[in-house]
């Protein structure tokens, strides 16, 4: 039995080939043997994880079995490493064996990264061999840094809350749970909360009770990690209560004030919520009628003395009469007195008195009759007048008199001002943002100082004061809804006024330009066109799956203008284009704000509105519709890579013992470089090493940075870990600027000025770069010129012939000569081949002038440093009879 372990491997021919090994149990009977006596496993090894440095135990038990040995990654385990226990089954009497081995972390690490470490046991009996399932042994770990941590939020009441969390990388994958103020969040107990498959915590409707500190916890069998706590504040905006009733007028008599109030308590603002807007008190004028007490008028004259020897006088309470609750006059309104001093004598009436009385009565009756007649006549006349008035109102019913007064010359507010017909406008025929529910509005630009007509053979552009004019231009564009997201600065914007002669816009030091070929703008039209570079954080570009932003986000406009020829938008990109690794798409933002795929590179249709010439570091987009564009790539394999430019900056002047080295990892595009250079100028930094290029692959591995060989006698590194990391997703999505890590060194003495060390930057299991730093921090500036050499300079706008390398007349001759097809092949197709543009023949052929498209692309690619002589030589080599006309010198241009 002591020799059995050595004979075990000798039985290897009985086992199936390595390619036939499977995880399940495999039996190999000896020919002619009883298959019932083949070993069968009572216990098989299972998958296990090595935690820290603790070895794992694998157990295997089979019956009937005479020998059992473990085999790990194709090699037999030594006999001395086996712990064997033999026994006999009581019911069947068959021999049984149980074998145990220990697997250490060092054994697994020897093959880590090459293949997975596995073990299986092989049992022998007299009838044959049986293999157990494979058991995979993996080293368990859990990294410290979360790939994405939750961020603090302030949300209004009943608003949804999403707290993202991507746990650290680990084996086995970490389980995620959430803590609210250190209490476990259990979605089964709170239907308002749930956790997504991506481990994000979602609160459907925020409540005041949801104001708390939230922590994402990731754990597996190795460790338990906590993210930074994110403070979530649920605020309540204040709301007004209803108005109270108006108060009593402040004055009991005459003019006064009354007020009403409301309070910001419906609801009251909480947790920093906005206070109610508007006034909490309203006042209004009021007037109360004052009471007027009555006062007597003067007395009337005394009446004649009556038969009763009295006379009287009267007065009225009318000076003034009482009103508005005033008091009535006090006293009597009638005063009676004796008119004979109490000596009243009554005598008998004689006949003459009777006659007198009868005469008086007769006169009174006559007067009454006369009065009645006059009243009747007056009433008749009044009735006739009323009938006339009624008839007149019937005839004129429905008409109202209108008083028309002549306008005064010196009154500018009357509606008689004539419109000013002296101002002319230019109207774009297309709409800026077409609506679905109405006709498209027209966009009008007045012929102001930016729209001076380009006539008389003179073509100029006003740019004497770019700052003021750019601010005026941006402010005018900002009044349109589509332009409210334009940058308010002028460093990332160019603009100009163009007509049919065309021109060019460039944003200095960004590699971004817009070529407007001749006749792209209809004759008789003058357009004011702009070109803008956006920061990724200012524009919400949705990226799905493995998509990444490869170019800057660029706007040219205004959208909707009528173009008769495609313009060419040039911009850098940082992709390493290859058909098998990338799927590249050109995205354009609509006026409604959504992004659409307008072009799939490699699948262009010749008659498409968009076309793209993709080169190693730049792309040239043909488009007949202006708008906002971006180049997006989707990785098809892990070989897809982006070019990152690595830059090392340090302070230009060091006044303290600490010295910071900043390592930037940015897209290899001019615009990204420009942003970092401007930032470092503000920080007082200088370039301390020549920039390097790193190819960053879509392998989901992070970027690591470390510093080495720092002389300990002169410097001390404050880095507490062996390396720093930038998460893969922060780099790959392409929307985060200024990604960098800082290495802080401390001088032992203020007199130390020489620094020598190494900085390594590499992607895990990918490309890497090493910087050897050796310079004097106080006076060494030799690398500063490297960035100055990349400055483009020049004016941002060129109008007319000055914007093109090829003279206009010679351009027209080339087009008229090469556009017609030639049987000898001396036409535009041969020119495209000579310029290595023959892959775009179908696109060129779809245009009215293929030669013009080729020359336009040449202009876009080679301005301002293009070699015109080489183009002239290519044209002259086509064999045209008058090819000598196209050969021009630089001086003649």
C-alpha cells in the first residue's frame, strides 16, 4: 500500500483525455469488469474561496475504492499531501476511502491570471476509475474603493430620490445593503423604497422622514466596506394661506386704510425650503362717509294776521339736511304768535264784505281754470316732443356717436405713428425649432453692424472689438430658446457674417473648424453663423451600454438655415478606429433636446444628409443642416481603445516644504489639452515632462498611478498607499474633465531643489507609461515650450477668398475640367485616388459637383499649412490638355 501513490499516476491512460474532462463525475470501467463495482463518490469536492491566507480543505470520499488521489490543474498532488482514512461499509462490506488535502493561497497565486485553479479526485477500484467533479478554488477579495458612491441630495417633498452605488470589485461579488442613519433599510417593510439590480436605492416619493444620512455597505466573505455617507435633505417649499378678511377702515370719517394678511404656513418651509414669494400683507385705500348733522334754515316771513288774531312763520331742517347718520335739527319748525297784542275784536260782516268775499272767490276760480288750461297745453306739447324723441331713437338704434379728434404732431404716444420702413431684414427660410402644432416661425436678423452687405467686390468681416461684439452676439442668440445653453464666454466660440463666397470659422487651439464652401449659402443671402465648443458637463448627452464620448460636443448654427452645399465640420477624436473594435455613430441634438443617431460610420448612404471622413485623430463631417454634434463610439470588443494624453504639472514656484505633482489623464484632443493648460495657468503650474500617449482599453480595469525611487534623504512621499486609482467608468464615459491624481512630496530642507523620481501610469492588464523626472524645481522650465508650440493662433473667422488656399478662379477651372467624365480616366475619380479619397467615390458622385466636394475636403484637412504645390502636381498629373493652367505657385496664391 505504501507504493500505491506512485502507481496512481501510472493509471493515467485509464482516464479520459484532458479535453474530455467535465465538472460532473466521469467513470471509466475496465473492459469485462463488473460496472456495479466501479467507485462512486459519497462526497465530492466543491467550489471554495481562500480568505486571506487561510488554506482551504478539499474532501473526497468514494466506495468501493482502493485508491483516491487528487489532481490539481492537470498535475497529481503528492502522496504526502493526502490525509487518507479507510473504512468498510457495514451493509455491503465494500471498502471505502476518504481523502483530504489542503490548498494554500500560494498554490493558487502561481496560476492566477493564467487560468482558474481547480482540483478533482480520481478513485480506483478493481473495475476501473471514476473522476469527481472539478472544484474551483478562487482567492476571495474585496477592494477598498467603491466604483461609485452615493452623493448628497436636496429634494422637494414627494419627489423621487435615486442614490447610485457601485460596490468595489470583489470575488465573490459583494452583496449590497443600505443604512439610513445606521439602521438597515428593508424594502419589504417599506413599500416606498426599493433597491435596483444595479444596487441603487430608490425612494419613490420623498417624505420628511426620509431626511437622513444614507450609507452603501458592500460585503462578502472577506470584508465589509462602507461608502461615504450621503446626506439627503427633504425640503418643503412654503405655501401661502388664504387671505384674511379686510380690516375695518382706519379712519372713522374720511380717507383711511384697510389691510388684509396671509401667512406662509400652507405649508410652512422646512429644511431649507423656499419661502413664499410675494407679499404677506396687502393695503388698500378706503373712505368712510362722515355724518352731517341737520341745521335749520332761516325763518320765513310772518304770515298775515289770521281771524284768530295769530300769524306764523316756518323753517326747514335743510341747511344742511341731516345725512350719513347725522342728527336731526333740534327745536320746532313752526313758530306762531299773537298778532294784536292779545286785543282781538270780532265784528259782524256786512253786505259789502259778502260781496268782497264772493268776488275774491270768483277771481280765484278763474285763476284755477286758467292754470288748468295752461297745464293741459303744456302736457300736450310735452307728449308730442316725447314721441319725436322716441321715433328718433328707433331710427338711430345701434349707433353710438364717436368723437374723432385730429392727432397732435408732438404726441408720440398716439396710434397714428407710421411704421419705420427704412430697416431691412434678412429672413432665413428654415425654422429654428419647428413645432408640430403650427407653421414654422421665421428667424430674422436685422442688418446691423454684423450684417453689413458684402458688395462692390469687397468682402470684409468686422472683428475689431471681439469681446464686445461676441457678448452682443451671444446675448442676441440667447433670446432664442435653442441658444440658451450656449456658453457665455468668447474663448470657446467663433462667429462671422458670410455670403455666397463662403468662409471659415475656427476656435483657436481646439482643432475645431467649420468650412463654408463657395455657393453653400444661396446668392442674395447673408447669414450670421457661429461655432461653439461645449463642456460635457453643460450638455446632457445620454450614453447607453458600452458607448463612450470620443469627440468634443460642438454646435454650429443657427439651425434651420438654408444651405445649397454641404459645409464641413472638423473636430478631433480620441478613438483608435478599427471596424472590428468600434461601432462609431454621429449624434445630433434636435431642437426639442433629444439626441439622435444621424450617421452610422461605415454604413453611410450616398444620398444621406450627413457624411464623415474619419482619420487617425480627426473627423470631417459633411452636413447640410447645422446643429449640435458629437462622435460616440460603442466598443465591440476589449481591443477597443481610446487615446489618453498624460500630462505632468507642478508648481512654477514652491514657497513651502510641500510640492505637488499633478498627473492629468485626458482625451487626446486639442480642446481637452486647452482646458487643462488654461486651468494650470490659473493654478500657477508648469509642465515638467513631455506628454505621453496611453491606449486605454475597454477591459473594465482601472487606471493606476504610482510614484517610485523618491530619494528619502531629500524628499518624503505623503502617499499612504502603494498606488492611486482612477475608476474605469470615470475615464471611459468621456464626460468628466480634469481627471487627475496628485502626488504630494515634502522636502526635508527648504534648500532642496533637485528632484529625481519615477511616475508610473498603467491600466491594469493593459498599456502603461513611465516618466523619469529629473529637474530643478526652482529654475527648470525647459518643458514649458512644448505646450506653446501647439498654439494655433490666427483669427477665428475668415470670409471670402482669404479663407481658402486654392484661388477662386483656379478652383472653378479645376471643377469645370474634372467634373465631366473622361474615357481616359482623367477626371475627378483619378484625383480622388491620388488624394487617397477613393473610398468615398459613391458620396462624391451623388453631388452635383464631385470635384468641388474633393477640393472642399482638401481645404478642410490642409488649412492653413497645406502644400498647394502638391495638389497642383496631382491635378497636373491627370493628363488634361490644359493641366498647366492649374499649376500655381505659393506667391501667386
